[in-house]
């Protein structure tokens, strides 16, 4: 009986690629979305995350795609496209930035604070009050916390979520220091294939398309979406490097019935020069 229980729990575990390490915001999203029974492939860069999926080192992946303060993470749109990854879900996480240090120090004793550049940007106003603190960019919000704990570093702070402070036994000396208190990051859940949920549950899609350089072409496509009862929730343009001054458009749409999206797809495939579905999934309830 015990062997059977062990076997069932083993086969249920999935491997999830994240950018960063335990205690990072990607780690938090992985657990919230998939539950506790997961293994992690901790990646240094987002490109490493994409490679992890394509090389079958992980089953699924979590990737930040936009932040309510810093805006869209444009290189990640390009990675999803170029690696032919598929969005199968999304999750919105409230971001709470905290200054954490090796226990027993005050903020006056801190000379440097290390974190991801976007995290530092989100807390710029707070640190303007402390000109003696040097802000140092790192690859992840949790890696600095881990280094402080492992080496018992003093005079150096880390910037990240409360989970990182808990995991690495650090003391939070300033909490909620992000400039805009309504600070959310949207993460997408990725897979190497696009077969994940039944059509009757799909109510959101992400697509990419390119257009001929003719007046009104984008307006015409947007009008098609409207006529097919699609609600445009995001549009982002990226330059096509191989063709100067031309752009690819990345669009998110929501809809009540999948047949409305199917109808729009057929029309858009004809109207655009390159059309690609990046993902069909159930929208997050936030």
C-alpha cells in the first residue's frame, strides 16, 4: 500500500521551469498555479526557460510577460514566438517589494541593495530617500537573499517578496516599498504544445500577426475582431529586425464563445501576411 501511494505521488509531479530560484516571484506563481507537487528547473535567464521546455528538461514553464508599473517585457514576447512555445494559462500576482537584510541591522547600515532591475525600478522613490545606498542589478529577486543568508553578509540588502525572507531567514526592515501600491505582474504558463484544455473552457487567446504596409490595415483587422465579438485586452508591437520599419503585432483577446474566436481566426489568416496563435486558454480570475 505504501509503495502504491509513493508511486502515485511520484508520477503526479511535474517539472516547471522558472526564471530565478526558490523564493522568487516565479516560484510563488508556480506553486499557486500547479500546487505543491512540482519540481523546479531553476533558470538564470528567460532564454534558459525557453530552452528548458524545448529540450524537454521541463514539462511546463512560468514566464513574466508584463507588469502594471514597468509595462510589457518585450523580449519575452519574442522568445515565446521564436521558440514556438504555447501559452496555456495565465496568473496575476500582487507584487509586494520588501527590503530584507541579515538580522540585526538598520537601514542606515546598508550600503548596497541587490535585486532584479525591474524590482529596483519599482522601488526607486523609496531609495531616493537613502542616497548612501547603491542599487545593484542581479538576475533575480531571490538570488541576493540566498547569498546574504549563505555568507551571512552585512551591509547588503536584498529586495524581493516576503517568501524569500522566510525561506532564507532574513529580516524585513522595510515592507511594501514599491512606489505604486497596486503593483501586479502578469505571468503566462507555457508548454511546448498547445493541447491543454477543452474548447468550452477557452475564453482567451494570444495571437501574433504581421500586415502589409497599406493604410488602414491595422484598423481593418481590429474591426474584424470587434465584429466577431472579441474584446481586445492588449496590443503590443515589436519591430521585425529583418525588415526595417515594419512591425509584428502581439494581441490578447477575450470572448464568451470559442466559435467567435474560430471565426475571427479564419478571417485574420486571410487578411494578415503572417498569422500565428500563441495560445488558447482560460483567462485568469485574478
